[in-house]
C-alpha cells in the first residue's frame, strides 16, 4: 500500500510513564511514518491522552525515548498542530472565529498587533475547513462541529507537518463527524495525522491503522465492515478494528490485510 | 451636581479625584476584562488585601523613621508586586491548592499592615482610608505615579495582547504553540497587581474586586469580542467613578462605596437589558 522509503516521523523506544506513582504506560515501542493516519484507541484511563501529551512534549517519559521528526518533542513542537478536546475551554470566551484561528500564529508572531501576512494565513486556514463566511462570527455562537473545524484551522494556521487530535468527534453528531473526517482525509495527503478516539470497536474508514493503548501499546490493522446492523448503528463510514490481529511496530505493513 | 461642578473648577483635590477615577478606569476596563474571562477575580482580591501590608510598612517608615520619600502608594506598589510574584511562583512551582495560597497571601498581608499601622503614631484614620479608599486625598505625587502605572499597563497590554488572549483562551495550546506561558502569566499577574494598586486609590482595598469585576462583567454581557469588552468596560468604569464622585459629593457620602454601588447598578442594568433584548428578538 505504501512505499517502504517513507520516513519515520514519530518513534517511541521503551517508554515508561507513571503518574503519582502509578504506571500509566509501560514499555511502549511505536513507530509512525510520514503521511499515515493513525487512530489511537483504548479504554478511559488506558493512557491515550498521556501518549499524545508525551508526543507533544507536555510530559516527559520516566524511562525511554520519544523522538518527533528525529528530535526531542520540545524541539519539534512547532511542527505539530494540536486540536484539543472541545470541552476543555470556556465556550463563552469573547472571541471571533478569526481571533481563534490567529491564536495558532501567536507563538511565531512578534509583539503588538498581528501583521497582515498573519491575518492572510489565518484566512487561508479558515478557507481550508470551509468556514470563511464565519470569519467575524462569535466563536461561542457556532455549532459543536463548526467549532471543532475552527480549532483545526487554528492548528493549520502555523503550517504544521503533523496534526494531533484528541477525540475530534466526541461532541458532534454523526454527519458533522463525517464532515470532519473528510477534511482530515484531504489534509492527510500532505501531513501525518494522529487521532485519539473513544470508540474501541470502530474507527472512521479514513484511518489506516490503529494504535491500541491500555498501559501497553499494540498496533492493529483495520478492515472494512459487512454487518448491516453495525452499519445502521454507526453509519457506513467506519472500519472495524481487528484486535485479534497484531501488527509489527510499523503498523502500516499489514493494514491492507 | 451644580455644587460639584462649581467646586470642581475651584478645588484642586476634586480635579485630582476626577482624574484619578478616569485614569484608573482605563486600567480597570482592560485588566478587569482579562481577569473576568480568566475567572481569577480572587487572585486580584488577595493581591488587593496584601497591599495593606505595603502601605502599613511604608507609612511606618515614613512617619516613624523619617523616610519621607516613601509614600503609602509606593509601598502598595511593592507589596502588590511581591504578592503577584509569590502567587505566580507557588502556582507554577508547588502543588499547593490555589485557594490555600491566596488565603495565606490575603491574610498575612493584612496582618503585617495592621501591626505596622498600630505602631505608627499620629491619627489612626489611615486604616479606614486604606480599606475604603480616599479618592479625595490623592496628592500630586500620587497622581504622577498613577499616570506612570497607567502608561506601563496600556503599553504592556498593547504589546502582549495576542499572547495574553491565546493563554487565557487555551493555556495548553498556547504552550504547544511556543508561547512562554509561565513567563507571561507571571507578567500578567504583575499587571493585575498594578491595576489593583490604582483601584485601591479609588475605592479602597475591600471594594477593589467589585470595581474590577462588575464593569467587565456588564461589558461582557453586551459584547462578543475582547477588545470591545475592554472599551465598554473602560466606559462603564469611568461612568461609575465619575458618577459616584458627583453623587457622593453633595450629601457627603463615602465616595468609594458610592462608586461601587453605581457599578453594581450598571451590572444589574446590563443583565436586564440583555434579557429584554433577547425577549424582543424571540
């Protein structure tokens, strides 16, 4: 399915992480290649978000090594675009949609008001999630799915090489969720995408392989679905995670199985 | 009202009071809006109460030790900045609960102030004027310091606006996008401290939180972007301080309390205005 020369963009070697003395992740070995779309699934408390935060450099491993683009995470965090879970911020915060997108560029901008080039970049990012007409709307007045797209635009504004999502569809309905994944599918043509998902049975069909996190990490392939009752339940845009099938660290090698 | 206007032309203390109120409103609207959307009014409260320590020590050194260059206002600036740095350090470096830290700063600052004020000779009406404000007693020197503080605040916010908004909205994202969150949070608390000092001059320690929160909360009801919220909050704060001065002057009411009452009415008014507008729209 893919050429073997693809670069490794994330690698974890023998990583342990513990929180308040409790081991959350144990001996994690993982390699993710350029322009893959990876789903990170697992039960609550299994360590999905911890894994994401280790990659983002917000947490340091107790043992082992995390490399992002061949460097320690804190050195490459400017190349990562992060889209947080949509419950974590104040929904009544007084900002416009464009204000939120511009926040993606704040760390790279100088002091004082934004330069015109930054505004133009933010507008382009907004256009890529099809929300240009909401430029001046209040962020608080958008629907859940639209807000999530604004946060994608915020992450895209700084032209990242990788996108990381924490539960992108947790608070949106199925059709808005599919719209989000369509956008992710397009973005996947030019960047690597990691998606944390709360569902351990099924993931969106755009996702090529799945990293299962439950204190330890196992890579599984996905396969398409047949059962009509499951399609009725989840819609037909999903793939089954084959927990029975175990991949090598490079999960993509068997994703076509 | 007429009495106020004719006296305003005549008496310098009244002109100074009016100017102090207007200048404090600028800081109050800008920083109050940040404080409100970040929900940290009680950090401002702790810093405000801690200024009593600084004013007490400065007053003592001034009157008892002959250090006449040390005004209570200068003492308040020092105490507020120390409080901001302590709170910020504890927040970032210790695992203590925020409200424990705030209670400690709040109470210890006041205790230090009370001890030094009790050991300072002369009239002990200082304590009351610190606690409830004495906008009619602002001196030339105070006015200069107040304008300098105002300039620093406006300049800093102009430079740091984008970073502060990004941190206020989503601290974790700000950190990932390369903003030095801890540094700017510390700097921001220092700006809050300076604002608090300005407002202590107007309404006194105990009522600072009201003046910081109420105009910003009223403005927040009626606006959808932070800059608009700040401008409206500045306007409402200026209306409160000027209106409070005018209303309190004739019947000789305490100015600080009258200003806060007016700010409270404006806040209630904004709630009703928004409610009526919503009903009209639906």
